[in-house]
C-alpha cells in the first residue's frame, strides 16, 4: 500500500514515454516521505475509447489509493507532488488530474507472500 493508478488516453503513447511517466510518478510518491519505498505500487492503464469533454481531447488521470489516517495537509501535498510529476510529461495534454482516495482497511484483502 499505497497504489498509484495512472489512466491515460492511449494515443499519448505516440508522444509520451509511458514508462518514464510511471517512473516519475513512482519517484514522486517516494519523495513524499509518506511511504516506505517498497510498499508503493504504480501502474498505468491506457484507454482507447473515451470521451473527454466536448472535443474528446487527451487526458492523464492519476488516482492514489491509500489507507485512512493521513492528514488533509499530507493528502494535499501528495496530490500536488504527483500532479507536478505528471505535468512534466503533459505538454499539450488538456486534462491532467490527480485524486487521492482513502480506503477502509477492513474492506481491503491482500495475499501475503510466504
């Protein structure tokens, strides 16, 4: 825990290095100082079919999922840090968004390695 899920318009793969975007976002999560580095899980999901606004422009959206208990200030700082990391790759991308969501640990299941 935490999970950082980056959703993006698939056509951005023509102009953006998605592996570099993922690495930059992972590093931003690490720099936040809120998590042990080995616990951060980052992944990216492309969308081929979508409608983003009236003109159907490209987008990058990141959702940070973490357990309850972080302060408002920590969540705001984390959102800003991840947002800035994504924006470094988003020249010409009209919609870049980040959302921090708290998860209820009683509703989270995880397989623990032996």
